C-alpha cells in the first residue's frame, strides 16, 4: 500500500505531466497543500522532496516550489567535432581560466610523465544563459613543454566557445601533434557538497563524471581531462557507426 506522501507526490506529478501545473508555475503553498490533502506538514514536505529529487520541481528560498522547465537539457556528444561545423552550441556562456601546475601522482600516471612535471591546466565553466549556476565543469591538462612554443588565444576567448575544453586539439595540431583517438570513461555518482553548491544541484540529482584521455599517432598521451556534468541538465550521447559487414546476417 502506498504511503500518504507517495500518493500526494503521484498526484502532483500527474498534474505536472498533464500540464495542469505548467513549467515555471508555482505550486500551492505547503500550508495550502496540507489542507487540500488533509495531512501534516512533514508529509507534504516529504512529497515535495520526492518530486525535487526527480528533478520535477525546484525550491526557491523565500518564494516556494516551482515546476522546473523541461527541454533545457543539452548534449555532450562524441560527434561534437563534426557538429562544430554548424557553429558553437547556442545559449551557452563559457568562462575559461588557465594556470601552471606541477603534475600530481594521479595526473602523472594518466599522462605517463614524472610527478611534478610542469603542466598547463585549463578550467572551463559552461552555463546556460537562463541558469544561475554552471551545468558543466571541465579541467583539461596538457604537458607544458608540448605546447609552450605555440601562440595561444587569450584565455577569455579560447577555442570556439565550447564548454568541453576542446580547444586543446587546435593547439596540438599547431605543435605538429596529430591525434589518433580519444577515450572517454563515463560514470554517474552523487556530487560532493562543494560540487552540488557550485553546480546548483538539487538533492537526489547525480553528476556525470567523464574522464577523457587523448592519444596521438605516436601512442603518447597528450591531454587528459575531467568533465563534471549536471545530470539534470546534461546528457552524454554517443553515436556508434555500424559497418556494412556488421549489418549482414550470419
């Protein structure tokens, strides 16, 4: 038998899905919901928390609970290089910063260099223009000596406006380095408290954590990156070509 808060959540969920509570609309106040459903305040708050965890509503301090807008999810796709021919992703603001650092033990192992090797770290924050918080955080690492002689664009205007830190490809090409392949390992996990704060993530929403490794035609690891994507606003989309041979039965 469903618990009372589950019944309330199901009813409100249905109203959101059928448009009775449209995107951007404010839900009735908690006190009004207690009267409408004849339950106590803790039960109403439990129902609202369940809907918030599903990403259907958001609570705004001092204003109440609102139905979240759908359709704002953007894609991180493995064919984004070909998509760039059509221009950068629309309505995304990107803030880029750069600094020098020494390779940690972990980064040294991923880049196949010695610990404390000189690196360049580029940080990217991608934010949908209608959002207050970024939807993606990217840290891209290059071995300093590989790209030190290359004239780079000002940090504030790096690359094509992509929030994924893809500008490194152009720098490597200018250094005579040809990429062979890029491997991306995708996982989902709860955000840390700091990640949730920076990304503006609601309780119950996971992050997509992508670890990227770029390898050149000589077999060297030339770039590694850590991408953190807000699970309620981002989707990782991977397109796998199917060869003609694979389509032929038995």
